[in-house]
C-alpha cells in the first residue's frame, strides 16, 4: 500500500488541491447564482478566483516546483483558461440544453453540468500541467 501511495503521491496531491479548488469554485458559483448573477458570469468569476489558488497550490504542493517564471505562468494561464472558459461553458451549456426538457430543478442541472465539466477539466489540467507547466528538469 505504501508503495502505491508513493508511486501516485503527485496524483494524490493533485486530487487534494483539486478538491479544495473545486470547493472554492462551487461555493462562489452557487452563492453568485443565488444572488441573481447569471450562471455563465458567475462561473467566470468563480473559476477566476479558484485559478489563483490553483496556481500556487499546484506549484508549491502538488508538483513541488521551485521555479517561477513568466513562461510557466503563461502556460498555466493558457491551459487553465481554455479549460475554464472554453471547455467548461460548452459542457455546462450542453448539459443545460440536453436536460432542459426534464423536470429537474435548475440548480440540479447546473450542478450536473458543473460536475461533468470539472471532471473533464481536471484531467485536461493534470496532463498539461505535468507536461508543460511544472515539468521536472532532469
């Protein structure tokens, strides 16, 4: 068991950061929607704030990367923003359209869309962060 944990420690740390980051994102999203701000605008705001947390947490905790440079941050922004502002809205809107004929509450539909979009972008982020942003220099 210890070998497995050691082998997958980075993925485990990424999952922890992702969980905290997702909690921040969801909490802000649903608070803003409850205040009457449209879901897409609320998602833009919530993901932007979560992005700031994500960079520092992934850099320092997940990938234990000591380097900080403009290129690293630009790659991080490009990868993250594409996931948050292109992939997530497309998935959220697609699920809203596909479930609009159901009798489900709008919050439940938004939750299903956001969960699905989050899973897709977490995979996207991990693979591209590891390869381009926080790559180990051997």
